[in-house]
C-alpha cells in the first residue's frame, strides 16, 4: 500500500510563480492546499522581466509589498530596436490604453521564486520539497497525486510544473509549435552599458529576417544584466557554431548590442535552450487543471511567460472556487478556463507573428506618429490582452495578416 502523504482540497505540482500564486490565492480562499516541488530553491530560471498586468494578482496575494521591499529593478517600459537601421521606440506603460498599470519589475528568478513560494507557505500552504510527482489518477470522488514518497489525495490537482509539463508529457499531448523552432543562448553579465533615461526598461533588438532573431537586455538592481539571443534553430545549425560561439559572434556583429557589451564580463556560464514553444491538446481534464507553462509556452519576445502563468493561476483559482461551490470537478466544468487561457495565448501568438514581420516591426518603431497605435501596442506589451477596446487585438487575431502601413492607417488613423 502506498504511503499516504495527506489529503487536501487542492494539490499543486510546481512551486514556480504560477504554482506559488495559485497556492496563495487558494489559501486566502480558506482552502487546504499543498505544493509539490521537485527542485530545491533557490535555483536558476530564465523569464526575468515581469509585466504590469501581473501586479494586481501579486497585490491580491499580499506579496507585492514584499517584492517592492526587496528592491527589484522597476520596469516602466520596453524599448524596441531595429539592429540594422538603429530605428527604435520606447513604449512607456503609463501611456497605454489603461493608465492604471504603469510599472512592473525585472527579477532574478532564484530569489524571486523563493520569495513567492515562502509567501504561499506563510499563508498556510503545505510544501513538499524536494519531491517529484510521478503520476495522477481521477477516482470516484477524488483525485490522487502520486509522488516518489507516496500519494496525496485531493479534490483537484493543478499541474503548474512549468516546461517539465508533468501531465501533458504523460498524456502525450505536448505539441511543438511547427513554425517557431528557436534556439536561445543567455547569461548574466556585469559591465553592460545602460541608458540612464530608462535604465530599468527591457531592450529588445531585432536583427535580420524572421529566420534570424533578436536580443534581450534585462537590467537588474544589483548592476548585472541578463543578456540573451534568440534565433531560428535552422539558421543556428547552418552556422556550424556552438551555442557559446553563436552568442558571442552575434553580439559582436550587432550594431545596437555590441557596443553595450564591449567591457561586459560573464558571470557563471552561458545557458541554452532549443525548440521551447509548444502547446497542449487540452488544458483540463476531470479533476485536473493545467496552469501556465504546464499547458503551453510561447516565444518569449514579449516577456509573457511569468505573466501568463500568474494570470492563469488567478483564473484557475476562480474556476476552482466555483467547482467547490457546485461540487462539479469534471472536465466540462473547467471549459471556460480553457477557453480564456487559449484566448490569451492566441493574442500573444498573433502579436509575436507580427513582430517577426518586418512591415509590422517598422510600424512599431515609428508608431509615435500614430498615438492610438502606440497606445494599443503599449497595452499589449503590458499584458492587457483581454481588453475589448483594443482594436489592435481583433486586427492581429483576425483573418488579415497584412501589416502594411495602409492597413494600420485605416485601423488606427
């Protein structure tokens, strides 16, 4: 007989930002909740630039005050650069369609994730760490989460396991995005040149065509900077270079990033990841709900990863509360959650596809001459993806796909 590790209202697999946020929200609802996390914290993770529309959820859980206390770099906007021409535009969050979300933070994930998890535990969540989940089954009247040390009974299990994709992998539902096979190489550096006027803002520099890629620069409050390059996997293979060689050669060739890295010194080692964009055929099942990267991960150009996990955690908490009210934990009961998650992902994917189109990128970096277009882009960059008043959302997700100036002129004036 398997060892019984306890019974809870909700068992959560994964203690990253999505799992910790979901645990905190459920604990504040008065639910008994446990978090099963396989890694010891702190540990390195990428995904270091937050979006303003996560701040409301952090405020609701009570952790926002702690984030502010710990002195993370404040992010007021995002600067986009065309590497070949030097054209650029900074999108300040205060200038979006919704002016009530003017800032976010740049965070080193090791201490940040630890902070969020400890906050959830402080609210009453039970933590099993390090402990790996090994299986899931829905039985009559309950769900059972199987782990290396025994079983946990719950009314519902939330898979927030990140790119490990605990359940999607077991269900063989994980599907790579066919047209976004990318490689990323990244690391932390000291000595990267910053702009005093917008020191806390992320910089995204696009180079080459869609098969080439882009750089990110994310500044931290301790003076270090996260620097990464993302490119088409096929293009990378054609170069015949190692990931480290590709990174350094790309930086050296860049007109916008190279000069900032002249005196930069790598801290630790470079990391690389490949073919990281995927989705799951289903985000829900009987007594199971997938949150954030456990269900899908998209191209990171707009720093959407943590935001989508936290937003999904907020929606999942509401859906789970409704399930406890009705007593219905079936797949059908969670269908609204799945629709909302897919809708948000669709908006970001449409925005990402537009970014890789040179014509739309041109409109981005010259959007100052059309204030409504700039406001609409700014709102998407802030994470305001469910705003029905943003006409750019319907334009990008519609049947069009043409990003020429005349189309946007008709839309945005």
